[in-house]
C-alpha cells in the first residue's frame, strides 16, 4: 500500500515541485521514518512509520529521472543497467550488513540499526541538497 500511495504522489508533486525537491522530500521522509522506528517503544509508533516514510519511495524514481535528463539518449540504456546492478548490490550487501549491525548492537540499543539507516538517508539528503544547490541547470552532455 505504501508503494502505491507513494508512487501515485509523483504526478501530483511534479506539478508543484522540481525533481530535485521531490527527491529531497523523499530523503527527509525516509530519515524521519527510520528515526521514529529506532525510537519506537510502542506498536502505535511502529504503525506510523509507513505513513511517515511513504514519500521516501519517490527518491529513486526522481534520481532516475535526473540521471535520464543528464544522459544522452544513446547512453541511457548503459546508465540504467549500471543503476540496476548497483541497486542489486546495495540491496544484497545492505541486507547482510544490517543483520550484522542488528546482532552486534542488540545489547547496546535494539533500534540502533534504524539509526544507521537514518544516517544513510541523511547522507543521501545532504547529497541531494548539494546537487540542487550546485548543479548546472544546463545539460553539458547534450550536443547543441
């Protein structure tokens, strides 16, 4: 349900916001969701996480949209193949790493692994803010 709602919001947000702003909002959504999940001490807080994090799912499609605008049309297939490969590797390694982090930090704090996820999302947020602030608005890859 979270994915359907989140993806349905793309067209609505694109009427009012740039792709960069939507990606930033998604990073904020994921970061806040992970912090809530890490701090959750009741079932009610856990149940709020999907609602808070719903916009986080917009980050990846918006980053893909940004990359497709920066890439020449004859190179987009290669770029998206690399993106798919990286997503697979990150998901695989991230799953294994998160299990290890959870096991090692269980005695320290049960929700610590979610703070690690939140820190990763905050890092992505920082990168998106820097991209929006410093990116050249013209596409240097397109021959004019």
